C-alpha cells in the first residue's frame, strides 16, 4: 500500500491522536505522514461552541480535504463528529475507548471537601459544554458556570492564571497528553455521576468509502466492542436530532454479559436534566427504547413514596418535582446510639474505616474519634460519601454499584492484609465483612441500633421505594401492596426481602439519589 497522509487539527491533543493512529498503522505495515488542517472551531475562539453555525465545526475542513483526496485518513475525537456522515466518507475504524470520566481541576485555595465535588460555595467553573453545565448545576446549583474555550493546555493555563476557580475537562485528553496536574486538587467525576458525551474517549478513523483496500486493512486496528457500544450512544443522539452542543450525555458499557446504559438529557444548559439507566442483555432496539422514555406523552408516576425523609433542596426532590411527581417521604424506623464513648482501642493500628450507611457515618463522628492521617475511608455509596464529606473527610473508596456483592468484592481486593474498622448498626447483615479475605483483620464496632415503627399507615403512591430491609419489615408488618403499585429496592439486601415475599422490584444502579431518580424516571404507569 502507498504511503498515506493523515489529516488532523493542530492542537497538542489532536496531534497526539494522529500520531497514535500513525503508530497503529505502522504496526500493521502501513507508513503515513501527518498534515495539519485548521477547522472553523480552531479559528473562531470568541464564541461559545453552541453559537457556531451548523454542526461539525471541528471536522468539516478535514472531511473536505478527505473528499478532495489531499489526505487519505482523517482522525477525529469521535464525539465531535455529526451523527450523519457526508456522502462519500465512512468511519473505517474506532480505537479502544479511553476512560470517558470527567476531571474537575480545582485551585487548591478554592477546595472545600465538605461540599460535593470538593468545590467551595459559589465557585466559578469553566466549561464550554452545555451537557457538563446542566449536570453540574443539578449537583451543585450554587456554582457559577463560565464559558471556557481553547485546547487542553490552554484551558489548564487559564485555570493556572486564576481566571476560574475550577475547570472541567475530559480525563481522556489529560491521560493522553500525560499533563502534570499536581498543582491542582483533582476530583475524578465518575460516569455514573456525570454522564459523558456520546462516544467520549474514542477516536474515529475516517476514510473515503470507495477506498476498499484501506478499509480492509484498518479492520486490524478496529475495536469492535467500542464500536457497538458507541453506536447506541450516537443513535440516541441522532434520534434526539442533537449536535454536540445538545445537553445530552449517553454512555454504554458491557459488564458481566449485560449492557449498562446511562442517559442524561436537558432542554438547555440551565435546565435540570432527566436521567435514565438501563441494564439489558441485548442492544437491539435499545436506542429507540431510551428515546421513548423521554417522550412528553409517556405516563409517569404521579406520586412516589420513599422510606426516608427527603430534604427540600435534595437532588431526588428536584428530579421528581421537575416531572410533577409528588413525594411522600417518611422513615419507618428510628435509630439510637448504643455507644456513647469510643474506646481508643478501636482506633489502634487501623488502616481503613468502612461505612455501609449514612447513619453509621453520623453516629461514628458524634463520638468525636481521634483519627490518624494514615487512615483511609471506604463507603458503600455516594450517600455515605456525602455524609463523610460533612466531617471534612474524603472517601478513598466509593462503591458506585447498588450490587453489594460487587462492592464487597471490589473493596476486598483493595484491603487484603490490612486492618478494617466497621462502625455499624447492631442488626447489620455484615455483607462487606463476609467477602473480605482471610488475611484482612476486621474490627467490629456496633454503634447504633434500629427500631422498627409500629402500625405504619399505608400509602397510595404509584411507586414505593424502600431504603433498607428494616423499612420493608416495618411497612409490610401491617400493609400489603395495592394493585398496580411498583417497588424499588435501594440495594441487594433490601431486594432479598422482596425475593422472600415473591414481590417484583426494580434495583437502581447506584444506591443514592441519582440512582433512585433514574429508577423512578424509567417506570411507566399503565
């Protein structure tokens, strides 16, 4: 095959991507040169991305040169590509996806670990993405979002010059450029917390569709698993008829033979996004099912019961009230401390402290423990993580999944051979402890007990959410499900109660307010 020409934008990241593909081609015996091409998005730096005319403002000029045969290959960040290809061009290969998470880079004097995302109240955050803006403001409505343009080093330079308190950028770009960020506080914002753009982290290798020999050769560097997953994400984008400035996040991954897909969609950057999670065995028809869930005509629940008090400004309340869903929040249990003074023995030679609930965090810190700096913290989910932050501590391990067995196995792999303290409820199921390896030393510390309320009033809500096994026991001691009522269980241990009762239930991906919001949004009322 002849020596090829690769067309690319001229930024550091674009050149890294082009050289990455050049090296991939060399590995299969194809030599190539690189040609730098300026795009509309590179030339116009004084407008927000969503104000630029049309779509494909980082790709159009590359595609024109490809059609004109002045280059043979165009390398793109896949998320920048319009969902409809110009006639005569095709995507011949997609690379294995880099980590699609977001990074929040924060000036160290703007850090407040007691707040979500470790950002001080009212911080100014730079981003040019409507998708990031909508999801950030949903998590932290006090933030001030300001437009941020430029390539990755330029954006980081603007933060270094203190034009912003923090900026949000894709982790993939930082990983690829191996940028030293030690001067900043770094928050990795997981894909389950802030949903990435469709195809974020993947590279697209575009060629002329009549270049059959090159197409066949490029199949050697094509990552088929990434292709099938981003195809769902981009089809969702296409069905919504959105360009890359639409406040839409969609992320698909394969886990244990199942496809897990998160979608976040807002009308504008300032609108509170609706979120949806699907776990399915096949991708067939999935994009259409996702888009149908966002239809304004779909019949949603009118009232949701949850066995927990819900704060006036909570994420869950805002997500439901946006869709005119009434919330009935009341706890069916009471908790009491059973330890009033903490014996210093419990904190000797501790490597980790693991909390399996927000109550465990609250009751432990009420004991005013003296902690050493070497201690690390593990929590079962983001609710416990937020509770821990209130005491000025950051979690070193956060179980993102609502599957407690999965969380337990992940944590066990992390703490082998170390000593772990478990402050817990007296009637805890000890799910995490039972999964730890034999060489892990467990220090058990029951610090509170749960008492079930009696004679609980039934609810007429369409959807009932139960946040613990104790709450299930309390409600069903005197009540039965009414016809048509649907159940959400916050995690496996709560779900087991319903398995024993023969009740069908839905399990959210994550046992926090985002996960519960996704689960409620996905429910249809007949």
